[in-house]
């Protein structure tokens, strides 16, 4: 085959790839970190610490900052060792476990009526009746609709109080232990995420969904943003958490790519 023909084939293929990419919509599922970012009541908020901002003596502009944050606040992920000993740490999770086809399961109507709602088998069966079986290896995102309250702490998590005593006043939806077991055992999902502060509901005392998922080395996404922009299926998720050696989680930049 002549060189010109090969070049034409390459250029045609490139056009097809670029055209396909232009049709794909990218959704940012991450809240920005600032002074309003929501953290657990026992944790300090995010702090941006200025090192320098302005014109230097040599006449050029320069800015540099440090920051201070807990692992678990804002849009973040939980590594399995967060709730189970001797499981994968933040730096040990293979990237392929954080990237893949995803589905969004919407129970926002139920969650609006009941701040302590638990996602479970009824929600999953309803989704499958409309969309077919949840594919093996999926990233499952649970939509409570509470993202509309961000960053109002009282509306989003049930209280704007701080400290240990405030934990008992938390009210927001989560995933039931039975639901977590079904997703892993019956559908073999690889990640579960939610648009609330925790995969366990606000009134949880034993964090059984956390414990089960972490035991099975399933990462968890929490405080996922913009779920109202997602379809029920037909999209991919890419999550790139900060890589903390030995860490139990950390801030994550999560995006969805709608096919």
C-alpha cells in the first residue's frame, strides 16, 4: 500500500475518533475545596495557607499556597483500610478499580420524605426493571438528591454543630448493610459512591456498610457532586484520589464521561 494511502487512512481514523470525542459530555462530580467544604463534625475544615501572592522584587507575579485537610471531607474516597484492618491503603488500590462503566440509582423521592432512608434491594430491583441487570464490575452511584443542599451543613447532613456531640444529630440517607452485600455478592460491583457525607446513613452507630465494603476491598466515594446531571446508565467514571502512602482515603477528583 502506498504511503499516501496509509496517511489518508490514518487521517480518516483520526477524524472519526475526534468526532466521537466531541459527542461525549464530561461531568465534574467533585466539589471544590474551600472554607465552606463540609467535613464530619469532629474534623476541622479545609484550610488554604498562603505562602506568597503578589509581585516579586524582580517584577514578575508569583503565587504559592499550602493546604491542610482531613482525608475524609468534601468529595473524597475511602480506601478499604478505613474500616477494615489489613486491607488496601490509598496508594495500593489499582487504578483500574477506580475507573469504569457506571450506573446511577436514583431514590431522591424516597430520600426527600425520609432523611434516614436506606438504599436497598427494592431500589436496585426497580433500577434493573427499567435498565436491565447491573453489569459486573460496575461503579454504582447512589443518588439521594441531597447534593442540592451543598454546602448548607444543616440541610445536607442534619446539623451544623461541631464536635463529638453533634454526631448523634446527623440525619442523611445511606446504603443498608443488606444492600451493600447484594451489590458485591450478587452484582460484583467494584465501587459504591453516594452524594451524602457517608455511605452509612447519619444515624448509623456501627457503620456496617463501611465495614462490609472495606472487608471486600471495595473503595467508597462520598460527597459526590452533580449527580442530578447523570443518566441512569451509559457513562464512565474516572476517580483519581490523592495518593497517600498508607492512607485511609483522601480528596478525589471524580468525573463522569457520558457516551
